[in-house]
C-alpha cells in the first residue's frame, strides 16, 4: 500500500550527477523502500553554475540508474524550481513529491531545514568531495580537461555528449 | 541511445487521473518509445479545481500505471508549475522534460501551441468526455456520490482514500 | 519570557474590519496571552474586493482596538501578501509572525490548513454573518447606503472617512 | 530639449486596436508634444481576452499610425507587463516610459490612480463605445462575422490577417 | 485624529536589531508623533545575511522597545518583502504602512528614493557604525565571540537565545 | 507588407548607450529592413549596474538615433524585463517584439540562445570594447572623470545631464 512504504527525499542540483551522487543513491535505497530524488533549481539552465536543464538532468540520472541496475520503480525523480524562502522550502517540496519520512542530506543547512519541518534526517556516509564535485567537473569541462569523464557514471558522460553539453558550457562562459 | 528514442509529451492536470487519461496513455505508448506525462498547474492544491498536490497526482498516476502492467521505465512523470505565458509555455515545458518529438493533445489551444513551437502533434482518439471528466468526478465527490470510483483506475481510488482526498475536497469547498 | 506566552494567529482580509471581527478579537484575547492579527492579501488595494491598502487596514484595526480599550501591547497586527500555494500557506505565515500555538478560524479550509501544519485551532463562537460581512459593507458603500456605518466600529468609519474610502470604492467600480 | 517637451501617457490593452483608439490618439496629439502609448498586460497572449502578443499589438498600432499619416517620431509605443498592484501601477509605469506630464484616460479607476500619483489627467472626448469595443470585435471574430473589419483601421485588419489572428482566436476558444 | 498625527518611516533589515538602531528610534520619536519601523527583506531567513525571520525580528524590536520604556502605542512595526524595483520601492512601501510625512534614513540611495517619491527626509545623527553593525554582530556570532551581546539591547540577546539564533546562524554557514 | 520586411533583434542593457552601440545599429540597418532594439533588464534602475530606467534608456537611444539622422520609422525600441530562464529567453522576447528573422549579437551565450531557438544570427563587426564599454563609462562617472562624455553620442550625454544621471549614480553607490 502506498502509505506503508517508507520514502526518503534526496535533494541536489546534479549539475551534473557524479559518482558521489550515485553512491548516496545506492546507500539510500538500502534504507528506504522508495527514494525521491529532487532536482533542485529546476528552472535554471545555460549558466555557469547550472548549465543543464532539469529535463536533461532527469535523463542523466535515469540513464545512470538503469546502467547501474537500480530498480527504477523504486525511484521518483522530481524537478523542483526554487522558492527562495528557506524557512518554507521543505513544506514547498512536499507539494511536489509523494509523502516521505526521511530527509537525506549532509549539508548542515539542509539538515536543519528538514529537522525544523519535523522530519528525521538520514545522513549518508561521506564520499570523496575533493574528487567528486560538480563544480570541479564543470571547471574541468571548461578547461578542456577530459578527466571529468572518470568522475561521472558512463551513462552521464554519454548523455552530456549527446546534448553537446561541454560545448554549451564553454559558450555560456564565453565573452564577446 | 537516449537521442534515438522517440518521445511524446502528454500534458494534463490529472485532478484526479481517470480512465480516459489511462486510455490516452495506453494509446500513446503504442506510438512512441517513451512517454512524458506532464502534471500541469503543479504548484496548486487544496482548491476546488485543484484539490490534490502534484506529489499526490504523481503517485496516483504511477500506481495506476503499475496496476495496469505498463512498463514504468518507458514513462516519465513530471510536475510543472504554471508560467502564465501561453505563447512561451511549450518552450518552458522543454526545460523540465527530456527532448521530445511529439505533443500529444486534443485541446485546440494546446495543439496550436505545440504547432507554433514547431512540434508535430499526435491527436489521441476521443474517449467519452461526458462520462470521464475530472470536473465531474470532483462534483460527485463533493455531492457524496460514490460512483466516482467507477470512473478512475482502482489504484487512483485507493490513493485518494489513503490521503483522505474526498474529505479534503469537501472542506476546501466549505463555508464558515 | 517571550517563549512562555501563548499566542494565537487570527487571519482575515479586513476589507474593512467590522464588529464581527472585533467580537472575535475580544474572544481570542480571553484565550491567549498575545494575539497576532494577520492582514491577508496585503499586496492588493484599489479593487472591488480589496479597496483598502494593508496600511489603511492596519490603521483601522489599531484605532478600533484603542477605542475599545484593548491593550495594544498584547496584539501584533501583521500584513502578509498572498503566496498562492494553499498547502504551504501556514508555513509561509510563520515567516512573518512570532511563533504561535493556535490558529484561530472558523472557515473549514483555513481550519484544515492549520491542522495539516500541526497547529491546534481555536474556533471562535459564530457572529451574525448575514449582518456583519465585509462584502455586504462594500455593497452598501457602493449603493450609497449609509447603514454600513452601524456595522463597523466607530473608529473604522472615521478612518474610512479620512481617507475618502467610500469615494475610492465607487471609482474603482466605475466604468468609462 | 527632451525635458521641454510635454508628454502624455495613454494606456490600453489594444486587443485589438480599433477606430475609437485611433480617435483618442489623434486628439491626444493635439494636446501634447509627444504621446506615449502603453500596451498593457503585455505578458499575456493566446487567451480569449488577450489573443495578440504585445509585439503584434505594437505592429498594429504603428502600421495604423503610419497609414493615418501620423508622425511616428512624436509617438512612443511601449509594452508594459502587469504588476498586479493597483496602488503602485502608475509609479511602475514610470519605469518603462519617458517622463510625462499627463495621464490620458476616461476609466474612473485609471483617472484616480493617475491623480493619486500626482499627475494631471487629460480626459479625451468619448467615442461610440457600443460600437467600438475590443471585446465586441473579438466576439464578432469568434462568431465568424466579418463586420469587425469596419471597426478597426485598415492596417490593423491587414496585420491580423497576416498573422492569422482570427483563426488563432477561434482555436484559443475551442474545446476538446 | 489619524490624519493629524505626524508619522515617519524608518526602514531597515534588523538582522539583528542593535543599539545603534535603538538610538535612531529614540531620536525619531522626538521628531514624529508615530514611528513606522519597516522590517525590510521580510521574505528572507536562514541565510548568512538574513538569518532571522521577519516574525523573529518583529519580536526582537518589540521586546527591546518595551524594555526601554518606549510607548508601543506610538510605534508601528511592519514587515515588508522586497520588490526588487528600486524606483518603485517607496510607493510600494506605502501599500503596507499608514500614510506618513517623513522618510528616516542616512543611506544616500534610500534618501534619494524618498526624495524622488516626494517625501521629506529626516536624517538621524550618526552612531558609531564601526561598532554597531549587524554584519559585525553576525560575524562575531559565527566566530563564537560572545561580545556581540554588548552590542544589542538585552531583550534582543534574550530573544536570540530563546530561538537558538546563534546555533542557526552557524549551521546556515556550515559546509557538508 | 508587414510580413515582407526583414527584421533583426539587437538586445542590450544600454546602461548607458555608447558609440559602440550606435556603430552596431548603423551596421544592422544596412542588413535589415527594420531593426528592433531590445532594452533588457528593463525592470531595474537605481543600482550600480543599472542606474537608468528603461524609459530613460529609451529616450537616450531615440535622441541619439534622431541626432544621427537615422530613420526612426525603421526602428522599434522595446523594453523587456528579465525572465531569468535562459533557455526560454528568446521565445519570451518574441512576445514583446514584432516577428523577426535575425538575432544580432556577438556574445557567445546570446548567439547560442538565438540559434537554439532556430534563428540565424548576424554578428556585427567588433568595436573597440576596451574603450566603449558601459561598465567603464559608469566607472568614470563615479570617479568624476568627465571623459565619459566622449564615449557616448552627444544626445545621450545631454539626456543624462537633464535627468541628473551622474549625480544619481553617485548616490546609488554611496554609503551611510
């Protein structure tokens, strides 16, 4: 029954999704029946910090999960635009997603916002954030350094290639 | 490969999803590789026209597809808030969904907006709109007429019961 | 100490405040230490449904309380603009007001929203809503029927006169 | 010198511009050095009340003025999106237009808003509003009654034909 | 009578209120009959620059005034969300507050905006801005330096303690 | 006929317009029948980056074109507020302007956005961007260096003087 399953919400921007994200997703699926992956700042694209659209990020995540043999029927992937009201954010999230029991986060502000809204928080084990970081991946892309490919699941690299993502990111950062 | 699959977008409000919607979804899946179901007016809930949250509607649709034996890995379900700019709406949709080839719609305005944006439109065969209508279902719920249950997939009725949907709709319409 | 006092929130549009509202305020002050009066739809003015600005409504309420001998130091009067997201509204309210224990409301939707957000609700005894109704008062003003003056506290009538409120309401409803 | 010229602001929605509007514009140009025509509700299009985009309305007005031999260098045509704050509207208008001395309006609310903002108002002589009315023109278009063509300047009818305006309006009003 | 009293508007963010603010308030109350304290950027909280909600800031101010023996019935405290249109801001403010004669400000932009909107400006005598600065107070809080307590009225420190304000500010600034 | 004329769109912020902009406009008018100059970020004014209102910028451009002997009847000048959705921006632009064939831009992001939206792009020859830069002009104004006058068309300098633009910019950048 829908209301019997235990769900957790894992929010991120996924610009782009990397292997650290995938590790969190695997871990989370050991702790909940269904996982809700929230693609935040869904309205933004074509900027340095947010080059990919929410739709593209949704495809990257789904293809990576499929490739990893993760059961898609246990995962919701939901784009959510910003509301710019921190204190209201978790309640606003609830509009867009199935009911859930846990927030899944390490960031202290996000942990706090889930707790202030009355949710328990599952804190995933840390991954190597020096290495796996979307900001770093975007920087490598701009510099023309192909080692970013090792940092993301193969399916993500493939989607980025199909949509011409590296070229777009470079144009977004260009000057006249 | 992601870009080889043919996708179509089927937008609706699904307040709630009924058997007519399900018929369209089945038909669409015979015409595309992957179907993107857009839950429109995602930001609204707890009103007479839009009693259910986007998250609840997402659950209804998913449970109904599962129950009908439809392959969830061929379907994207994506909530999209209103933009209130008709002429821009299709382009705004594209932000939130994977790239697609077809719009799927019968409503003349929606058909027109897809065409103005350069998309082909797949027009599904009509279903009995006198009978299968979300507006009518909400009216029956408010009147306490249980025949609305025959108009929606069983899974939808079950989710509505679990969330106390009929009671909510009645309170939303109440006066002091 | 701030956190020891029991507070309740009473939301309304107060277009304009009438004697029914005053009755609720008196009753509420017997049940809480401090009362937070929320002036809703604060952003709107100069329309038929919302002729007065939030600032003007704040003055009306304050002058009426003063006139009635109510201790202003027990009352917060807070204008809050609409958010248009019913399910989030109570949490959004919390941004603008001191922390509180009770919602104060009779309207079933408002009662429900307070309860969904985890608040107890104090339901004030009913007043004569046929007689005391802001909609009715505005209709009388438009018709040039001065009996509206009997329906509002004298201080409210005085403020409306000072700001030329009846004339404004008539012009707002005028046609070319 | 820029600041020596006397300017007036004439706001409207122009859905579509008709001969009554043209009459007001001619009259206004006898009373000011430069006329600022504000195209209101600029963000909306493809609806029954607002079928045409701001850009299309701008073209209609400009072509009609040109056809009428009016000196375009004395006229500004400026699209302005809604702000939904009546009391602020005139000040918001000032952001989008050159500085001006007069508001030009007959509608009592608009007259009042200009006056509250400290502007003098030029009230143009009335035209036959039974006959020249954008609402009536749109109704005729929907009904397939070609007499709407007599109510608009020839250039406006030509632009509407070029953009397929009547067909669009009918599709906008269509049902599934 | 309402319209006879002379009012001034003093806008600030009060993140948090400090002794310099209190000094300005005392000074202002010697120059006007009623003081309107506007809590700006009311929509924001839980960020480094704006850790406290508008409701919390309202409590801080009110408790500090009470503690200082200031007559609350001469003061309005009004939260106002941002409009992000500088040129319109003063007119937008007017929606939320009682009518007023003076702006109260030292910041050149704010002074200019009040003057452009046709208001006289009362410029309060300067206080020691090196010492009394909300930015500095927040920095001390983050650094764990308790000397911030000397910079705010005792009632403000007490409210911050009751709401766990220092802990919140630190979590808001934390990294994963 | 309206639809026969070839139009191009040239977007900029024009804070303020300088001789480089004028050079682009002259060049563009050799390549299109009608030029649409879009004044972007139209909603913003009274900030360091955007000191002038859209209305003032419209006047500057028009006066400069007039002074240069450019035929105003071949030019549309259209203020457009930001939408903050890069991927939708060109389609949103289309709401506000007449239909067009070309985007006119050198900035790689803008070029890309026009192309993604299906438009051809005309790339104007470069001008001396070290010398002709609005950012530089604003910096000179703040520093009290009058050489900014050589960088803008004489009509622009005149309008800036008439509106007290330099003084405003300095006050906007002032501190308490």
